[in-house]
């Protein structure tokens, strides 16, 4: 292709330099050519999926002029091919992802096409759940504001940076979008929302999605500026985008661009839009083609000649063809690599002996509070937030005692470290965890508190899809060092079905998530310290019943008492059978073991402490000596984590077993309110003793 200076003069058209216009037209042609090449490769069976960005090119290329790769942060969605090309992603990289090559920079063949990720350009590794990216984007913007005035290891922030997040109009139906707006507007974050509205969410028309266009629905949020415009009009997109992005950069608050774009192609290669759109509707979208529109206007205005455009198209198609040929020759991933980059645990040696009882003993809950204070004092990257975790609003902080969490585990942290380090959030669990994900992606060490495990479920999308997959989906490029603390469990006499549930096994089923569950104060300190050393998300479960129990008390261990993750503790040695347990069932199992000892049955009790991963070797070694295994847990029996321990023993310890593996757990129902009903439902020490007795006699 001839040099740019040979193509156009140095003039301007509609306030834009000719050279920029021609460059942007070329990027739009490039995006369209990449789409078309991938469609062809899909028809040839050489790529496995394809999703196009056609109809969005003018919007994205124009907006890119106001954004800064490697300075701003980007949470794009799957139609944003023109944007990532404008930011500096090469066409070959786009096609490498389509063929699933090992050289795909975004994911190395792990993700579908159009799931962008480039750490150098600040394009955050993308997931598929629509709308879920909005909350991490908010956390990212929060992190930038927090990092900017500080010198924090492994973090950086740029003056005037903004965070860009895009989504389709259909995704604005997701609750996470609205939760993100709540915080972005309350904190006046430098967030740029782009809603690319092509009228459809796959086959569902916009009129079936919401009662009004998103711009109208959002306009009532204080602090946000909203603009609706023709996204097929390059000049409108460029002017409005520049104005709104500049507003966000100024610190005035978030902006939302509602761009009306076209979708000339089906949703994806798995879709046939003629099934739900009329021929006239499809033709109308084709007539709104933004590439032809800008091309025609520039030729008509004399900015560029038809001959030059023809040469540009030829050059673009040749370059994309070469990129595709190179991508098709690139190596595919080694099948064995599919299990790489799931989790990277810190190397923590065994602590130097038993810390013993040095100093006064303190409760489990106070141990959590002191440990949080300790890690916050040592690392300014640690921020603690959630519902009711702060002491009080700053305006009355000196007048009141302070809240510090419903269990007091964060009491005094706001007073000690300020509201930037310990603060309240909206009553919205996805908001809490999603914002923490975004902060962790920027190198902070957030500690997000879920007040009751029973209410963790709205955050499941953020935990499972955004946090736990980050390392794996990006081949280790992006990580989420996040500690999620949650109060769990029953034995509370009157807490009922909404404040007493367990359910830890659901989370042990998530690859990339560490699950810790201590049973006594010193282990809580040792494991919580370890959790903050992790580069991957940790779910730290704190049993509510243990917060004030005398039997769970210990002296606060010295700072070098850090427990290795995945290492169990033998809390009572024995020879006749092994009881594997965790959480509040450890004490009940020890009580059962005392009863059994009086009957001449020697029971070894193992406290797993860590469920994902769990100490398989400790279980196997004990079973080799005792030949019998009983697993005791508080959660319901069906698909409880005890089933996983039992399955492991059946697979790996069968030759050592002299009896079937047995389980003691709650029946498959809910924890009731009335105390006698609760006692009947939750496993007690007597239940453990009776099951062990039968097992010993087998």
C-alpha cells in the first residue's frame, strides 16, 4: 500500500484530519474483512465458531480515537473486533483465536473467538456471561482511583484514566448492569459504558426486553451523562464519544453511550436470523452499513478517491488472507495443557511447631478481626468491604461505638485504616464480589465479606465465571488475588433456614477456587494469612457457631504461623477407625471419639481445614493404619463434600479398607427455626459416635 501521505492531503473534513479519516476507514475495512474471512473459514470447517462485529465498525473505530490503549482499561464484549483492532490487536491474533491456536494471545485456544484479552493493551480477559463484566469494570475504576496517589507493589494507575465497558442492549436486562450503575454513579467513577443497540438479543427484539430504551431507563441515575445517537454515523460517534469520554476523564462521573447500530449478519455461526427477522428488516440493516456510509461520504467529499479506496480494500483483503494463512499454520495447543493454569498455590512451609498457649486465649471471631488488622497493617493493597463491615458513617464516627460487622469481625478496621480501606457496600452480593474481582485484576488484595453464606448465591456468577476462571482463561496472564469471607453454618438455635445453611461442596466443584474452612481460632489465623498470599480467589468460610465457643479459643499465634493450603491436621490420633471432618463438626467428632474411647474404640480424627484442595495423603495415610473411614459433615448428605472424600477413598484406598466408607451428615432438608427441630436435623456428637460404633463392628 502506498504511504499515507501519498493517498490524501493534509486537510480536514467536518473537523477531522483527512489522514485520520482514511486511517479509520482502513481499520473499518480491516474489521469487516476479518469477519468475512472467519465466516469463510467456518464454512470450510477450519474454525469452529464465528461471531461478527459487522454494523459496529464506525462506532468502535470512532470511539477508539478518544481512548488510550495501555492507559485506559477495557472490558469489551464479543462485537468489539473493530475496537480491539483500533487499539492495536493484529488481525492474525484475532484469527489465531478463531482457529484455537496455542499462539492465541488471548487464551491459547481455551476461549471461543471474540473473547479478547491483552494485558499490555489493558484489555481484560473477557468472559461470556452477558453483563457480568460491568461489576469488575466498576472495581477496576475504583482501583485506579485508589492506586493513583499511592505507591503499591505490583500496581499502576495513569492520570485521567477511564475504564471502558461495552455490552449489547439485551445485556442491560441483567441485574449486574444495574448494580454497577448504582456504584458508578454513587462514587462518580470514570467509567465509560457503551451500549451497542442493534435491536436484538439473538432473536429477542428490544421491545420484548424492556419498557423503554436503555438511555431513558438510565437517565434517572444522578451523576451520569447519557447520549443516544446513530452508531452507524462515524462523525456522530466520534464527536459524542470525544465529549463524553472527556467528561469521564475529568472526574465528573460515569457516562453512557447508547449507540443505535445495525446487525446485518446472524447473531453467530450457530444462528439463522431469517427464522425470526423478515427480509425487509434484514435489508434495512444492510442499507445502514456504516462502512459503505463512511466510504461513500469520504469519496463524495473528495477526501479520498475511489481508486485509493479500491487499493485499500485490495491491500486489506491481502493482509487478512496472509494473516489467516499464517494462523492456520500455527501450532494447536498440547491436549495435556488443558489442565495448566487452573490454580497456583503459594509455597508455604509447615509453621514452626505448635504455637501453644502463649498469652491470653481469644475467641475465633476476635482472631479473625486481629488477623485482618494484621494483614491490613502490613499491606496497603488489602481493602475490606461488604455489608455492615464499617464502624459508622464518618460524620458520626466519633459519637458512636461502631458496628464492625454483624459478628464484630471487622470492628475498628475503619477507625484504624480509614474509609478507603474498610467500607460498606450496597446490599448486593454480586456487587460486592464483582467489584472485588475488578480491584484484584489491578493488583489490589480485596477482602470481600458476604455477611451470611445463605445469601452468597447472587454472587455466584462473579465467583465462578469472573474470578475462578481468570487464570485459566488467560493462560496465567490475569489473576484474581481475592479473599471472600463468608459466615456459614448452623447450631445457632433460632437462626432458621435463611441464616444457618451450609453448602460448601457447591464451591469445591469450581476449578480455580480455593475453599478453606477452619475449626479453631489459631487455624483461622494461619489459614487467613495464607489466603492473602494466594494469587487466586479464596472462599474463606467462618462458622458462625464457632465465633464465641470456648472450645475453639486459642492464643493469637505469632505472625510466622501461616498454614499451608491443602494440609489437614490430625487432631486426635487413633488406631481403629478414621473420622474425617471439618468446621463445627470437628468438635462434635472429638466428643464422639471420647465416648468411643470409653468403649475401647480408638478413633483418629482428621480436621481437613482446607476443602479445595484437600489433603488426600493425610486421609490415605490414616486409612492405611485404621482400615475404616467415617466422614462427618454438617451439610446435607446428598452431594455433600463427604461424598468426594468417600469417592477418593473408594478409588485410592480400597485395598486398605476393611469396611464400607460411611457418612454422617444432615438429611436432605433445610435447617429449621425451632431449636428442637434444628437439633434433630443437624448431626450431633451422638450421631457420629453411633455411626463409628457400627463401622467399628463391621
